[in-house]
């Protein structure tokens, strides 16, 4: 397969200011007639080259005259003598057999589209690239009984009935957009409706479209939509720009959701929620994804990407915006902890592995493989660092200038950075390395104290290891929030400082330091880096009790936990620090996160070679010790946070979380009272958070209540696909030794399906994240995942490719496991007819 390079970018030879699409819809066969008004872009003499994939071409006309042309491979080339023309193509497509879920496909009786990044070419012939912006007129015609609702981007301008039982709707989107933002839906759907009055007083009709039974489960998503619309007006000065905003939820969807202009299409897991079926984490994720897609209306749609190498222009910025939004809705500290946990779990391993790429990559084989934690989550960290360096006013001036300057354009990350610089006067020359460099910088920090001179010196030095294709690294600019605490008084010594480290090493001086200081470093996780310091276990325990930055306080306890997992020594200081945190009187949601041990994956990332079994044994032993030494405290926490009535407030969510963390520690020793308590909670819970938490702790247990709970859960939710996903996941993530066999059996369960991406991720994706059981020494986990990759690749390459990366981590493991993982990667690469999606990840993983 061909490698696409950023350095080969050229502007399009033809522009397409107008598009008229006419869909004659049917699940088995849909006819698409497209009329493109094309104009030569400058003086280039090239023909018009249109992309098309899997289309059956019926006819082509140029200015009304039939042409005798045929596609070659995946392009259709049309000669145009003058500087403009109207090109009309007619094609047939087959939604019902479209298992890739790209282009127009069928899901649960409805027809819907997914175009980003390159799905529009599976609907019609088109220059399917983000720098071609067009105004769309779309007519949808379909059977009125099967598809009573017909939706497309923008505003509905006309509808009508046909004598044969079919009907039609005509939609117009006044905002020029790239083809990846096109959307259409036909289905038997019911709306939850609402309205929103914008800052300038326009009323917007809002609707969330789902199956009739699901309408009551849309209220939370609707509330989140309205909150995010207001939030974007207040915080970024961005108002919605159409009279309608539609959201459709579908059961078969390759990722979370899609920001199509005025017609967002969502994976139903990010829309549907009620107390009985969704956990607190689900509710939070729904609000975050609804906000994210809404925020794309400005960061992505009004200003879009010039080419797909610029993907982080819209994704990093929009993730940053949704993180800020979520931080404003509840505990900002806990939200930051979640964001960093996700970055460390998903992005740091990527940055340290074979697929490491900068947030602005230089090349790709398949763009779908680059919707990564690096582009999204590290991309958001890069925006956050600029916000830190510019300060709130400078950053807002920067985004204002960006919206002003580039509205209606398809631009680059460089355009964004220049707006930031021009508006604030801050020089970001060195900072730009963050866009071009892969890898996670390491920072070494040591503190020295001169008691006589009453000064302290913080010695900092940074390194960035080579990554594939980038053997030599430049010095990065690291914005570091630091503070010192007095080791005797426990008080902060002076103000927090923002240090901008621009050299390989530097010493920062502090005056008036009268007691031995302990350094609080990278507070708020101000830079997405790995910090190594000479702080002792006592220093970390001290910070976990005294640091006044909540993230740093959490981090101190996590680092103490990490140190405990990595050495076999005494763990009583950790137990004491956790006990003290439980008694700190801090917010329950914060305590719940702080007292959790780092995951096995997190601890493994810090080892030269991951010791799969040793780490599991050690972590379980530490957990049992925390569970038994603090037994009385855990019971007290468990009972003190027992609500008698379910509420969805931040306080109630925090109490549920802490109570369920306590239940986890109580279950660490599998004692009878804890098992009985968990089972009772499972049976009597009035909400999914508590029911699922109980099922989760039971899933690791050998008690008979475990199987009883799993059976009851399945029976209760047999008709709810989203809840059944949880039933699959909880078994795939069990630490029990029989999990590999259990997962193999679940692969043949009647409710398992290779074609539904949620179900696939719930079972196979969850299993691949179960460090101790996926990495079973006999290689059975690797074989199971590789078999799944090959089975799914024939149906849905994007979904298959996502499952390959766990195998690509072989360098991190012992020689025996590495050989087994490589053997599976080799088997995948040798398979005939492999998609380029899977080929790219598997072949790069072998290097
Ligand atoms: N922009 C979409 C992602 C599309 C993924 C294509 N492979 C969702 C989002 O980031 O909002
Ligand atoms: Zn996005």
C-alpha cells in the first residue's frame, strides 16, 4: 500500500462550490445522483479527478452531455476543456451489505452515513478531501412506512409524498463544508425535542432521534447539549449558526460520535442513559461527548482542516474544550485526574511504541489509523500548555483571533499557533516542536537546600528518547508549575511558580527557604511528561497530606503506590498515607481516586521489562494489606456513604464512587462478610453504578455469588445491548485465572457479534487491556485476539485495526511472550487480502 506524505500536499486543482445530491434510498440498493458545479482553482491544467470506492457507475455527464468514462482503481478522471462545468454522476450502492460502517449503511432498520475521514467516496464520486468546501442541497426519497423520518445537514426546505408510498425531503445547508461533514439518515425514529435561544436571541430547534422506546433515555444528552451551547457562548464567544440541531443515535458505529454539520450521528452508548442502565461514568461520558461534538461546530466545521495531517487542529483543540467544559460541571480536580489517567493509559504507551507519531504526523498509510490518543489527548495537552503559557486572557485573545481570521477556511495547525502568537505576543517558536516530535519527554528533578544562605535550588534536566523515524530530538519547551513545601511546618514556601524550561537543563533558585523543602512538581500536570525525582517515600507521603494542588496531592499518593508496587519492601507508609487521606475530610470524589493503586498496566510501564505475573501477585498482596489493615475504616466509609435515594449530583456521584472503592478493598481478601455485602448491594441497588460496581468486585471472586450475579444481570438486561456490553466486559476484565477460557467461551455466546463494534470492543478490546490474563504465558490471549483481528478484518477493517495495537507492545515483555506476540503479528501480516488498516499497524509493529 501507498504511503501518503504531508510534504506532498498540493491545493486541489478544482473547487466544487455547489453540490446537489439526490438519493433514491433502499437498504438493498440506493441510487445516488450527484451534480457538482466545479471551477478550476487557479491556472492548473489538470483534469478533474474524483475519488470513488465500491460504487457501481451508471452514467456520467459533463454540462448535460453523456461521457464515456470509467473509473480506474478508485478514481474517476474527467477532462474539462474550460474553467468550469457541471458534472453529473449516477451510481448505485448497497447499504445493507456495507459492514465497514463507512459511507451509507444499514443499522437496526435505519439507513445512516459516516464519512470522516474518507467515507463520502463510498457514496458518490467526489474530490474527497477536507480542503474542498461546498454548499450542499440534498434530496432524500424513501419508502414512507420503513423510513418515515428523513434527515440531512442544515435546514429542511421542502417535503412531499409520492403516489407509490414513497416520500421525500429536501435539505439545504448554507454553510460551505468538506465532504467528511456530510450526513443523511432515514429511519423510523422518534424525537426528544427542545429549543435553545442563542445569545443573540435566535431560537434553535433541537431534536435527538432514537427508537420510540428510547426517547425517555435521551434527557441527559439533551440537557448536556443545551449546557454546552451556552458554555461555548460564554467561554469562547461562539454561537450556533443554524435553525436546527439534530442528533441521531445508532447501534452500529465505529467510534463515539460524529460532528456532521447540524446533524450529529452518535453511537447510542453516548446518548442513551437512565439510572437503571447507565453508570455515573456513562452519564459523564455522554455529557463530554455531546459537548465535544457540539464544540466541533466551530472548531472543526466553521474552521476545518486543510488535510488529514492537521487532524489535531480540530481534535486536540476540541478535546481541550470538552475537558474544560467537564471541569466546569463538577470537580475540576477529579476531571483532571481522569484526563491524565486516560493520557497515561492510552497515549504514553503509544508514544513509547512502534506507532509513535507526532500530533501532526508526517505520513500515513491509512488515515483511520491516526484517530489516536496522540492526536486527541496529547493534542489537547499541547493546547493546554499554550493556554498555560499565554494565560487566560492571552489564550482567549488567541482563539478570538483564530475564529476571526480563519472562519470558513480549511487551515493548518501552524495557522492556529500563529493566531496564538499574534494575539498574545508570546513567542512559540520552540514550542512548535510539540507538533513535530513524537515521544514523551522525561524530566529529572532534584532539590538542594542551603540552610545558611536560606536558599533552595531546583535542578531540572530533560531528555526525549528517539522514536521511529526520529533518532535525534530537539530540546522541548516545558511549562512547569512548581512550588516548595516546608518539610517541618508542612506550609507552602512562597507562591507557586510557572517555570518555562527551554534548555536541556536549568537550575531554579528559591529565596527565603528556612526549612528543608519538598518540591511539588508539574502541578496540575502542566506538561504531559514523565517526572523522575529524588523525592523519598517520606516526601511523597508528606505531599499526599500537605500539597495544596489537588492533582499534585493525588499524584504524590499514586507515586508512593507505584514505588510500593515496584519494590518488595515494606508498605506500611503507603497504608498509613491512604488511611490519612481517608480521614482528610476532602471531597469524596477526590479521595476515591487518590486511594486507588496504580493499575498493573501503569506499574508495568515503569519497568524495564513488564513482569506480568510478579506485578499481579504484588499488587494483589498490597491490596489485601490495605484492605485488612484499614478494614474498620473501609467499613465505616462504606456505611457512611450509603445513600437511601439515588441522585445524579456531583456530591452523590462522589459518595457512590468512594463507597464502591471501599467495597473493592473490602473484597480484596474475599471474606464472607464482604462477599455477602457485595451481593446484597448487587441485588438491592436502585442504580446501575452501584449494581455494576458490585458485579465488578464479584467478578474477580471465587465465591458462588459471582456466577449467580452474572446470570441475574444477563437475564435482567437481555434486551438492552448497551448493558449487555457491560456484562461481556466485566467478565473479560476479571483477574481470575480462568478468564482466558471464559473469554474464549464468550466468543461463541449467542449474544456475541463481530459486526457490532461496541460488542467487539466490550469483549475483545476489554480482554486485551487485562494485563495479567491477556498476557497469559501460553500465548492463548494473543492467539485469540489475532484470530479476532482476522475475522473482523474481512468485515470492518477499522474495527479490526484497533485490536492490533496490544500485540505491538511485544518489546515491553519478556523474550518468550515477545516471540509469541511477534508470531501472531507475522501470521496477520502474511494473510492474503489484508486491509491496509490492519497491514499498517501490524507491519509497523514488527519493526
Ligand atoms: N471526528 C469524529 C471521529 C471520526 C473518526 C473517523 N475514523 C469524532 C470526533 O472526534 O468528534
Ligand atoms: Zn472530535
